[in-house]
C-alpha cells in the first residue's frame, strides 16, 4: 500500500451542528458556546455565534475549533437571543465567507435576520439564479445563503409567513435555526433528513439544538424533537408551532444513527448508542450464518463509533469484547479536515494497537462503515503487525455505493470502494480474511423500520427520496 492509498479515514462527514438559545433572564453567549462545544463532532472547520438584544447585533465567526474561534471574543457577544453553527465544508468550500450563521436585512419592513443551516438543498442553483436575476447579491457560495435571501426578499407580511412561504419553495435537507430581533425559530424540513430538538432550561429559556447531547451540556431538559416540516417560534409569549407542506413519508438520514450523532444523543425517540448496539447484534446474527463461532476468538471495535456495535456483536455472539485499538483523543475526529495533508497527518496519529490483546488471536474487527477502503486496509495491517492471526472485518452498515446530496460529504461514486468492487474483491483489496457488511434489511430491522418508511438509505442503493438532478459519477 502506498502512502497515497492511505490518505484518509473511511468516513462520511456531517456538515454542521446548530444551536439556538432564547433567554428572558441573561446574556446568551456562554450557553451558545457550551452547546456548540457539545456539537463539535458535527463540524470542526469553522464556527460562529450571532447574538442580539433586539437593537444591536453581535457576531463572531472564524475558522477552526470552538476553542480557537471564541477564546477572546465571547464576553463581547451580548443579548437575550443567539444562534450558532459549527461546520465542515462541503457545499461552497471552506472560505471564511461560507462560515455561518449568515446575516441579512429584510428588503421590506426593516430589521435583520440571521440563519444557520444543517443539510443541503437540491434546488439551490435554481433559487440562486432566480434571486440574482432579481438583483440579489450573494456574499458566499453557500446554498444556505439562498434560503436566507429568499426569506429576506419575501414580500409576505409577517416573519412567520416569509419563512414558511420561502421554505416551501426549497427542496432537499434543511434543519435551521433562525433569529430576528425578537424571535428565535427552529425549522426541520418535511422529510426530516437532519435532527433538531427543543429543550428548556428555566421559565422563559428555550434551547434549539441539532442533538440532545447539547441540551445535556447546558443543563436543559429535553422537551421534544422538532417534528417533520415543523417551524417552532420562540418569543416573549412562549413557544408556538407552524407547519410547512407535509410529505407522505420521512427520510431521516440513517447515518446519523450509524456514525454521525454522538452515542449519548436521543433522536426521534431512539437512543443512538442503543441503535448502534442493535446493529451490532444484527450483524452478529448475519455473520454467524456464514461463520462458525469457534473459528474466531475476540471482537474488537474501531474506536469510538464502532464500540456500541462491537458490544452488541459480542453480546449476541457470546464472543469476548476486547479493546485492541486505542485512539489518540487529541487528534480530533479524523477525516473531518478537508485538506489531504491534514487527513494524512490525522490518520497517522489516530489509532495504535494494544499488542498483548491481539497477539495470537483471530479477530472480528467491527467498524461502522467503509467509504474508500484505504483506512480499513491500514487498520488490518496494523492488527496483523500487532500479532493477530486472522482479521475478519464486520461493518455495521451496508456497502456505500452512491453519493449523498443531503449535506454529507461523500466521495464521488467511482471513489466509493463498494460501487466498483464486490464484497469479496473489497475484502481482498483491504487484506482481510473475510468481510461482512450488515444487510439493508438487517439495518432497518435494527432501527424498527422494516417497512422502510422513515429512513433515507439512498447511499446504499441510489434511490433518492427527492429529485437530485444529474447524479454525479
Ligand atoms: S444519502 Fe446516505 S448520507 Fe445522505 S442523507 Fe441519505 S442516508 Fe444520509
């Protein structure tokens, strides 16, 4: 294997994390900071917070981790309402102009609007062209700014009508936090691709966040998830609810459960750790239909996202769960940095084998997904060098064969190893003794969605839940 083969980790990448806080009692910046800090796994390339006291707007954004961006400026962000964003760049690139939240003035009626977006629009080009033809100027290349400008240019009377009318025109994945001088909004698209939930800290203090782990971080009680197609509005009179046009099915991104979300989050009533554990149990059942249990000795996870599935696999199979790889916790979530050099450096620093646990053992290695196969190959090489006699790779998701159009950074189709090689050939290429992916039916069973009405699973088969235009190869 050349160094060029080993250029990244085999992971898809979440684009963003969102946080919003409304308080009638205190300045909101500290809470926004803590909430976004808990969502850092959803984006490590840039972060921003916008706050307002109703009259003035304070904004701080920058490239890098939360600690880098806000080290000095946090105390200068004032006001009773704030929204924030952590990002990984996909659509629009990684330049400063694309760091969110975005800010605009209403064309009619005065006042400002700020917006942060998790997801990706599939008709962004059309919306942008239409707005530019109307004389709208864009500051960034981001599709999120199209939504902001659509709302800012709306001629509807109230802010609620402006947002609803505009968002009924956009297609694709969008969870949003939006702020004006006197209201905080949380919106989830009708197919509900990305998570968004509501919490409460005290009377008159509401939180909106991508994941419930951020509510825990700021001491908020979980109220509920934002419903598919719902817009919640928080202001001095409390919390109100409006709805976009509904769809006849849901398409929640199954990768939130497989890999993106933190295991301590609960999304749409399902705990992420438990979902991964159940995927591991199902994977074990499928593995044992083809392999004799006496032919392997231990179950080893690829930390951290493979851990819950490996525990489930071990529980179902009766094989011992053993730590065989240790993660350097200070490297950051590998492959979340877009530059090739950063990725190489990250992978080299990321995982180290525990030799005494692996020596002489026939290992079942559990990982959550394989994208290009390069990291899996390196991991298997690491385990063999550490003395493992055999390495059988089990993956707690089906083969990824198609790119994502809903806010996840996947490779091009031809770079996805499962789209060009069979399971056997992939196993040979990455150097494993055997390779087993979780079946799609098994995945949906593990998530209690065997009727396949709730989840987006398009990257496993290419049947997208919305029109995505020309499919990229
Ligand atoms: S295509 Fe895959 S990564 Fe994208 S939203 Fe659907 S399940 Fe998630």
